[in-house]
C-alpha cells in the first residue's frame, strides 16, 4: 500500500510543472475581434486557412452572419495591428471591435 502511495505522489509531483506551465500560457494569450468584409464561405475558408499561419495565432473563429473574426493570439508574439494587417493582406477590410461592457450590463 505504501509503495502505491509513493508511486502516486511521485506522479503528482512530476505533473505539477506541466500544469503550472499550461496556466502560464493562458495568461499570455488574448482574443481580439475584427469587423471584416467577409461575404461568403470562400472568404471564411480563406481566413481560416491563412490566418493561423501567422506567428503566435492560437485560434481563429469566423462568424459570417456578423462578419466578425475572433482571433486568439500570444501577446508576446503578435499584436492586434499585425493581425489586422494580415487580414487586410488577404484582401479584406478589418476594424477592431471594442465591446462596451456597460451597454451589455444594462440589458
């Protein structure tokens, strides 16, 4: 029984650094939304295929109905202005969407 307890304690102690480093990665990412000129599924596919190739991009979500693109990126490797330029390089307009927290709370 003691051997089993030692084994699980060793496993737990070995896993702690991995858990902590995963939490640190979350702290260095940020999500920004852009209002774009995407109009069809081909536009969405173009953004979804090319934007993740940019440095530091972790996730891209496109909403065709609102024409918004949400990008999660690593703050130390990219920034909203560079991502905006990357979207514009694909042939679309891009404007950062700033959310108004007070307007949402009143509803």
